[in-house]
C-alpha cells in the first residue's frame, strides 16, 4: 500500500512505502538525507549510509515515519529498504532541483521533457488544470453545452492569411484560427449556449513573449443576447470561478510560484471603458497621446484599474470597425459591439456580439473586401434563422501566464510552438 | 424575462415571453398552431390567425399559458404578440422537423449547419457533452491532472506513416496521431496521473462507418502501476461514471434517440479475456476459425459477453507483440501487457503498460526497425528515471456512437473529416 509524501504527517511510528523521484541527495558521513518527490510534494528520507542512487532516479522506499521538526512537514522516514525502480543517467540536461530562474527560457524549453520535473515549473500546469476545470464547470452551471469541432477547414473565416496549410490526401486544408464558424452554427442549431476547449493556430511571424503559433482557446458563444455587456457579465462569472478555484485548489502552487490570485469578488468591479475612453486614460496615465491601445497602453490601463477599482483588469469595449473581424456587429459612429479583457497588462480575451442578419453580413463581407463564395456553409447559418448572439475566447496560456505572473506565455505552454520551435 | 419551453408546465394563467425557432406551422383555418423549439424542448403556441412566419425563423412570442392536455407538457401558449427576430428563407436545404432516418447520411453531413437543428441529431451532441464532463470529473476525482499538449510534432512516435504534413513556415511538421509521447513525459515529470482531451489525426485511407481521419481522443496515463488489469479497473470506473451521468442528465435525449445506456454497475462485470481466449470464443460463437479479432469477431465477443455476463462489452488483453506499438511492455510468449475494450461490437479503447526501461526501449526500437535518431526527446524521458506506467485512449466519437446505437461514427462527429469530406 503506497503512502504519498503529503500523507506522512501524523503517521509517526508507522511503517510506510513511498514511491517517487530522488530530488536531492545529501551525504553527511554517518547519515544521508534524500529528498523524495512524488505527485503530492517533497519528503525527507534518512539513510544510515549513502544510498547508491542518482538524482532523478525513481525509487521505492520502505521505512518508519519519525517526527523531526526540521524536516518538511515535520516528519521524515528512516529507510529500512530501498529499491531503484528506474536509474537516472548522470548527465541530466537540466538541473531539476535548482531555481529555474537560473536557467534561460530557451534551455528550459529545449529540455522540456526534463525541465517539467522542476516543482516550480510543474506548478504552472497544475494551476492550468484548475483553470480548465473551473471554466467548464462554471459554464455547465449556466446551461452551456461542451462541443468539439474540427480543426481542419477548407478556408478561413477571417480570410486566408495567417493560416497553416495541411496536406490532406490529394487536397489542401487549413488549421483553424478559431472555432468561430462552428460555435455560431451550434448556438444557431438550438444549443443556444456552447463552449469549446481546443487548439487554435495562427501562422503569424511574431516572436514576442505574448505570442505562440498554437494555443488553447477557451471559447464561448451565447444566443439571445444583444449587448456585449452580457458577455462581460458572463466573463466576470468565469473569472471569479477560476480565481476561486485556484485559491481553493492550488495554494501550494501559488506559494511555489510566489504568485497571488485576484480576489474572486473583485472581478465584479473590473472597470468597463469604451475604446475612446481607454485611449484618454492611457494618454493621461502615460503622458503620451495614443491612437491605438498598444502593449504599453494595456499595461497603463490595468495599472489605472488597480488604482481606481482595486483590480488589475479592465474591459475595453466599442472598438472601431476596421480593427475587428467582419462578423462583428456594428454600432454607432463606426464602432462595434465588441470588447477585450486586459488582465495584468495583457489582452487575454477578445469577444463581440456577432452579426446574425443575413443581409447585413453580405454587406459587411463587401466592405471587408471578402467574397461570399467559399463561405456558403457559414452564410447558411444566417439565411435560415439565427438568433442574436455573441461570444468570446480566452487564451488559456495567456490567462495562466498572468495568473502566475510569468514573463512569457511560453512558460505557460507545455510544449510551445513558435516560428523556430517545433520540438519536443 | 425569458421563459424556457420546459418551464411552462405549472405556469397556467401567467404571461410569458418565449424565444426560439419555428419548428412547425399548422394552420387549421380559424386557429394556427406553431411548435416552438428552444434549447429546453418543444412547446405549442396558439395563434388566432395564421402567423406570417416561415419554418426555422427565430421568433419572440408573448402570450398567456393555458392548460391543454393534448399539447406537449400539458400546456400551450395563447400568443398575444409575436416578433420575427430572424426570418428563415423558404428553400431549407434539410427538412429539420422530419425523422432524419428519411435522409441519407451524406445529405445530413453535406447540410450539417442546418441538419444539426434536428432534435434527434442534436441530442447526440448533448450526450457527447455529458461524456466529456464525466470522463474529466471521474479522473479528477482519482487525482489526475488535465494537460493540453501540442498537436504539431516534428516526427511521429509510431513511425512516419499515417501522418498529415503541415507547412510550418519554412519547414514541415505533422499532426499528432496521439499525445503518447507527451502523456509519458508528464507522468514522468511528477504529475503521475494525467489525462488529455484533444484532437488526433490518422492519415489513413479507410472509408468505413468506424473510421474518421480526425477524432477526439480521451487519453489517460498513470504511473506506478505494472499490470494492465489496473488500467482496466480504471476504465471500468470511467465507463460507470459516464453511463451514470448520461442516465441522470440525458433521459430526454436517450428517449429521442431510442437508445438505452448499460447499467453503470454492470461495468464491473465486463469479462476480461486474453487474446488467445478471445479467438477461441469467436471461433466457437461464429463457427469460423479466426487468427485475428476482426470486426465480425468484435461483434461476436460482445454478444458472448452479453450472454454470459449481461453486459455488451469485453476487455481483450495480452495481444501479440507484432500487433502493438513499439512502446508496449512485452509479456511472456511474445505477448504484451496490452488491452482493448470492445463495446457493442466495436473497439472503443486501446491501452497498455508502456516500456519504462531505457535499455529495453532501445532494444525494442531495433526489433521494430525504428531508429533512435529523431526520438531523442522521447528517449530522454526514460534515460533519466521513469516510473512503471501505462495508459489508454478512448475514441470519443466511437463511444458516443455505441452509447446511442448509431450506424456510423460520422453521425457522432459534429463536423467529420474523411478522405473526401473537408467541409463544412
């Protein structure tokens, strides 16, 4: 019967069997300490003599639990018997038991199979798992149905640029940039409220700490709403649920990453400012006249939100028409019923009310220089009765990054793909 | 304030506002009936005169609820005011309100954007959403962490055949056939227990009711186990949870599809037979000597399981080495520590204990005529200490298909991709 490291406290006097990885070996002559890492944490093993084991080897240890104030969790295990289940070679490509801040991101990602063993790095993905859970749970509670749509399409909804081509038997298809057309088909099918968690692809040549070419999109679409305010309300609920879930589930990981999660109740206070107001705020805060909300502006807006509302996030709505996709519902003065969420200085969500009127959509295609040919499947959604609706997408990796205060979105991606990186 | 159709019962006398799609219009001269479809079901609207509305149009109707034994749910709504929110054109490409059995699968899939509106067809995907939920919930309850890994790799784990190539900037990458290497990296990273829900791709030229080229793989991997029996135990738990969840959540959909879900408690009785025993059973049941378990054999085994154990499923384990991937842990007599699950006559799961010993893996690569070059990332998992482990993958669409008794796996896929189909 296996005991996890986290279960040792309170078991003093008992004989236990532990399984895990050798995190560190410390030989003090007469006595040796081995830190053992399992999925629950790190515990201390005590050996009479230096055990014949290399760092990262997987072992099975049987011993007696003994109280020791100085040991992690207040207990250690006096080992009677140890078996090496899988010996690790000595030429570790990454120093697993060191602070990862001492290694470059390039090296961490080059050696991803091993660097993921570092407890700080692995913590990121435990938190990400909670984000996935809370996103889905919250939406199911609101009557949403989970969908899984194809990632291969004949043509892009948002035009042909920025798409990766796939050799598909004798033809060519593309990796989807977003499940946009499918989400719209499904709210219109009668599901009314859908969400999808799946990969999305952008063949863009960016090389920045905020871009990756493959990411997981947390996608939402909702019918019978006409205002983007309803979508922001929904996102407030999602964010509260995620922040609450992380606080309840991942305190150990937050401590490991030295991160703090916003107060779930503060999400309701996230300021909502129009794009025009946002530009004024940025101009005022930075002392520079701005015409677009660039990354510096995104940071300034979040700082301003923290100052004025006590929360490091801001919704910006009513973006100009030209800066949003053709399916975005227009509003007065060449604006749109659209919004972004900026969180800790980074855009993590983009959403809008979509055009649900067939004639308006055809007109908008023209004004975006797009042709209805090739979009007939998409257009059929609207030709045969489509409710008013809208939706948004949260970038899973960006949200993880900002929750944990990481410098690059690649740190929040298990196996990131960028222009140069296609392995491991 | 919107009322859903399912909420009408018990509201007799109240004025309500309904939103939904016009499912059917019946004009009886002095009075007209409109069946209104929303996400909760179908309800009856009564009009004094024939309303000016086409089938599938989206409407908003205000009226008074009135008891009527003959109406669905025992109530109907006497409409005072109706607004067409989005009018449907008359040339519907698919008869939404008819039994889909009257239309060919080709036509259903060609007109997917509209055929999904059919309540029977849409039911399939409500059940699929429950499968996704219960799979994840059960595994989280067992200490599993959800992961999201890249679907783009430089080379395939299982050799280069059967892979779709992607034009990735100036290089070429491939769509993953399974998250195999990543699952193994992550159990070995210290998560120990992981699951992933994501797309998987097979560039195979099959054209059968059991094959699609893109599917959703429900993937599981678990460390510190040495027997494939542990994996079957885990899958029994998953299946019980899924069947229970569907019974609790989707009775309406099961009725609509005329489907029944196996007793959750019966999963523990699923027979477990070796590949050799399975062949004998098939030979005996079909009267034909068999050397492989082909589709006919899979059906015979499930019939046999129903007869002998009262459950339409069978685990087959100890497959010969040559029929399993190189990473499968070998067993005596050229067998492997592997298993499949057959459910209602179809293989829905394939799994195994994996090789976790570096030297054994190198040897096995040779005997499979594979080269360690290009697999260095994969091999590093094992070179630096890897616990004994195993895992499996359930095909989401196949499981949905068999739960609902559908003829083709494509019916259980929102937007199926096969050799000829790349739209919508």
